[in-house]
């Protein structure tokens, strides 16, 4: 799969975890498209801190979260909150509810015109207008 170098990407939590575990060639893909073209949501950082807190090796996992936050610009969710309300309502009315954190991350991608990079295509593709790539399938 050829990636356009002029596009920017929002990395979902599952992609960040795969990168930290050095799986699926995610690190190489990020280097290929340039880390400066990659962003994460505040929600992803929150989810990573939650995972670190549950870990048997919390101090090392906290370092992983700090690494992610230092390597990628962390985008605030506040600008996407109105869109979150609209899309959550639309999903509920259509009977297609998904997790609030998934909606918030997806709305961050939409609001910032970023391609959502996720392995959670099944849920996030329900968000109208979102562009999605699954880099776990690129090998």
C-alpha cells in the first residue's frame, strides 16, 4: 500500500500499542510517512495511562506513555466535542452505538482532517465522513 506523504494521520490506541510492542511493521510505517505527520488524541493518552495502571510493570508502561506523548503531537478533544454530540446522537438513533472514547478519537480525526489509523475499523467506519487506514493489514 502506497501512502501519500502529504497526508497526516491520527494513531488510535491499538496502533500505538502495536508500535510499542514492535508488531505489524507499525514503527517502519510511521518512519516511512514521517512521525511529524502522525498525531494522537488526548483520549489515546488516557487509555494508555489506564493500561499502564493495570499493568504488572506500571513504571515501564508509564515510560511508554510518556514516549508516545513526546514523539507525537497530542491533540485536544475540546474542539471536537460538538461533533461528538452530533455523531453520538446519530449513532444512537440508528442503533449503531459505539464506545464514547472511540467516538471522541474519531471526532478528533474528523475535526482535524486526519486519516484515522486503527485496527478498530468495524466501529470507527460508522462515523460519517471518516477516512480510515488499518496499518496492521499492510504487511
